[in-house]
C-alpha cells in the first residue's frame, strides 16, 4: 500500500511496538503531527523539547523499552540536545526524531534550519538524515536496533518535511544487516574460565556493578554470584537497585560520595569484579592510588570501556547476563570469611551518618520516604546534594528504581524523567527527589504532569542554595558563596504547583515530614512537597577531587 | 610512536566528519589522512597516520570500531605493509643555479612537471623517508610550495583487506 513518509513513520513505529512518544510540534513536523491526530500512538505533549527527551529517557530507564521523542527542526531539535547527551552518557536506548527543512533547502540557512546530525554526532550512538523516502523504513528499523542492542544509546533520525509528504510503498524490512555493527554478546569461553579461576582463588573479592548490569537485566545473576560466594557488592550511582540494599553483602554506592566502607573495601580488595561499569573518575578518585593490590575482571559489552582508565587482567567483552550465567557455573566458592569480617568491621566503624536532631534534615526525609514506600518506589532525581543524599539514604531494592543523570549530571532531568517513568509504569509510586535549583530548570512540566493525571511526587529539598556548588565553595573556596544563593527570587512552590492544578504541601518542621509523605502518597495527583531543609547541610563522606577514594572527609560526623 | 591505521568505512556522506570528529573530541592527533574508494565502490578506505602510545592506539582503534559506519580497522605492523605518498613541490630557481637544481632533481629520480624561468614544479612519490630526503635536498634552493596527498598504505599479506564486517571481539 502506498503511504506518505509521515504515515510510514507512524506505521514503522507501531511495528517497533511503540505506544507512546514524547514531543512538541512545529512547522517541519506538521505532516507527522497530522498523522498523529488519529493514530493509535499517543503523543505526550511536553512544554519544552528538552523535557520530551528526558521523559523519553525516563520512560526507557523505567521500562527497558526504547524511548521515543519528536521535535521540529532548528530550535526544536537543538532543545533536544541536552536530553540526547544525557541519554548518551548513561547509555539509554532512545530514538529522537527531528523535522528538517525541505531537502532541497538544506544548506541554505533556511528558516529554522540547524545541522542537527552534525550537532549530535558526538552525542548519539548513530544518526541519520533521511535523503530518500525509499530508505525510510530501513533507517527506522536500524535506528531501533542500534539504540537497543550492544551498549544502548540514543539514535537520531533527521526527517526533511518534503520527504514526510512523499509517497512510497510501505514494506517494513524483516531483517537487518549492518556490516559495521556486530555487538559481541556471548563472552569468550576461555576468558570466562580464567575469570572463574581468579575468583575461586581470590581472598578479598568485591563486585563493582554499574548501569550496564541493569540494561542487561543481570540482577539475578549478580545476586547469585554475590550470595553463593559471599562476595560484597558495591554499585555506581546508576547501578543502585541491581542488588538489594538490605542484604548484608550490600555496601551501597562507592566513589566521591560513596559509603566509607565501600571505598575502604574496594581499596583493600585483591580482586575487583567489574560488571557493566566503566571506572569513571567519580568512582576511582586518584587513579594511581586506586585499589593497588587488586586484580581486575571487567565484564562489559563495550570493548572501548575495557582498559580505558584502569588496567584489566581478565577482560570479558559481551552481555553481562549471558557471561555471568556461564561464570556462575564455573566458580568454586572462594574463602572470604576473613574478608567479610573485615568488611563488616568497616561497616560498623564508618556507617553513613547525619545529625539526626529535631531539624528538618534531608537524610531523615529520605529515610522516611524509604520507610513509607518500603523501597518499592521509582526514585528519579535531579542533580546536586539531594541526588547524593538519595543515593546514600534511600535503600534501593530492585533494578530500574533509581533514575538519575549520572554521566552528564543534568539539572532539570529528574522531573521530566519522572513523568516518563510514571507513564511507562502507571501503577508505580514515582518520586522526583529535587533541589530548589534543579526543579526550576524544567518546572513548566507541571502542566504535562497535571494534564496527564500523573501522580508524580516531587520532593523539593529546598535549601535556598545551589547546594552542591555552595558545598564546594564552603570547603575549597573559603566560603565565598559566589552566585549560589537562590533565596531571593525563590518562588512559592505551593502556589506555583496550585496554579497548574497540582497539590502543594509545605514542610518546615521535622514532625511534619512523615505526615506530608503519607499524605502525598494518598493523593492521586501531581504533588509538590516543599521541604524547607537545613540550608547549609553538606554531603558526607566526600572525597576531594583528585584524591584517593579512601581519603574521605567526614565532616566531623564520624 | 607513529602508527599507520587503515580504516574501511561505508562510502557515505558524513563519514569523514564522524571520523575526524572522533579524533578531535577525544584529543587524538591525526598526522595525515588520505581517503579514496576501494575495489568495492560502497566502501572507502581511509589511511590515517597517528601518533601515540600503545594505550592511546588501543583506544583509537576501539573508538573507531564503535562507529557504525566503520567496517574494519587495521593497525599496520612494521615491515608488513608498503606505504606511499605523492608530493608536488615548487622550487625557486635563478639563471645561476638552474642547472644545479635540475641535476639534483634528476639524480633523485623525481619528475619535472613544469620548468619555468623562476620556478620548477616537481612530482615525486615514495615512502616517508624518501619524501623527507627530497624535501631536504631541495630546501637550500628555496621551496615555494609543497602539496602532499597524505600517505596511503597496503599490507603485503597475500589476501586483501576485505569489508566482510566486524569480527567478534575475542576477549
Ligand atoms: C544544567 C546544569 N547546570 C549546572 C550544573 C552545575 N551544578 C551541579 S549541582 C548544582 C546545584 C544544584 O542545586 P539544587 O538543584 O538546588 O540542588 P542542591 O545541591 O541544593 O541539593 C549545579 C549548579 C549542572 N549540574 N547542570
Ligand atoms: Mg538547593
């Protein structure tokens, strides 16, 4: 059957199982929007294209499916850029579709023309400009394949408006053959055997698990590896939830704001089993002093991540789940009794601490949110101190329940991501742990949340500061708080929420914290809880930039 | 260390930008770059001269391999490949040294493409040592212009470098 390009796009999206896309209209996507008017695919109209990209990202992280966003050419496309870069850094499967000026105008500085394939080249896994209607279905099929396989990532399709109106026969390709793209899945059997031997012979092993284990759906295999062999587990920010944090082998997050016991354990280990993690600088601290006695097994689907910063003894390239399944069968349980004792000792000596007095402490709020939700909520975050407190004080129990911009650290990510997560998981309790600074970066999405009746709970940790930056200024710049105070100009978040039709709750006393959370959980509408927290509370422990990760500042709490 | 990397890529628009963008974004230095079609018109070959230690080279190869439009990456080993570059050189001459210049060029075996009264244009091909030697020979006379193609390289193995697709990573 003959169809227009716009129609072929919609039909192709349906073939890919897409039910929801996030987007914003404009001149160069009019033909597509016209087809969406009565299509079986639903478009969630955000109030800013950046939010459409983050929502698609949040949807993808919560569900494991490919998130799709759509914007017009020029400013619409450039507004997606931060969202695409965020997804790229955290390896999130996403397909971004942009309108482009008519193909014969490209290169002429036409109205609302931007070279979006050029702009996004370094922040996409791959991108396409549709030059011929005949290529369209192949491009869409390849885009979804590339976005969701191997190390996932965003793929952009730039789609000129004249080609949206051209006609062609709709035939969706069955097969894919991209000669330059053949991800490795199985893992080399010889390397897996070597890894098993090294693990069996280790005495002080530690599992260091990242977001890759979540994309690979490998949490059961990680669990088996840890629990059967008594190996403690630490995770990155994006790895939180891959291993239940109420398990005694859980060490929580490591790195700059990780737990002291996770950092001491990895530094004292004789074997690091890295799974879907990339030894990022926030994790390793000073590289020369990182885990000096440890051998390293590195399991990752991206060969370029292996031996990039830390030298690896046993690299295994492939899918974490497939590899761990085989590995688990080969390991002879190592003797880790002494080691576990030592790790327990670190846990006893250096627990996460905060001043639990009668003030509204952010850490206390997170503990209460954990208790109220029994660890069953999806926790999205913005970026800043509140994000780190969430990583430290909420106990993550299941994969895909921690949704945060780790690699890029994008303020303004959390709220639209929470919207995407709530749409992908309508029954879940979804929180956005926010700062007063970050929430104002995409606050317009209150409209999207309310209109779509999304019961997202936004917990604003209102310290009247760009707190994380202020903390650095306090510790390393002689308390010169240069342009980090947001007190003046801070909106009344309650009135603001109400003006969009959402519910606002203000909390100024410790005794109001839990009742506010419980009330928010009862409300079937978008809720802003404005927690007036201790203004100059700091995140500890903290490894100063460039230091070894066992040289932590404890803020006098220990 | 100097390396010569041969990269087979899809012969599509934008591929050169992807490769050069990768090098600049990751801070890798390209010392020379030559691009051309192969025996298969859907495939282009890029010969890239790069400098770096083993670790950097490893990253360059891995990052190149990550590009969807890259089909194959080979880092040529010393003694297992031939490489050539073509240069065009314009040398200044005067009535006085004209004969000496012409003799030097001839003894070197470079080709004279144009001989004017004020300058002589020469073409030469060779490996890097030879090209360097030529330029050194001519420098004293006054080089007015040098145009180099960038070197191309081919392995001397009995089989050709084919675009059969990416191999599985054996790690
Ligand atoms: C888009 C963007 N701009 C700037 C920064 C730098 N930055 C990191 S944390 C931070 C402060 C965040 O303030 P807030 O949201 O109030 O969180 P808090 O640290 O106070 O909890 C800033 C400005 C960033 N990460 N992202
Ligand atoms: Mg703040």
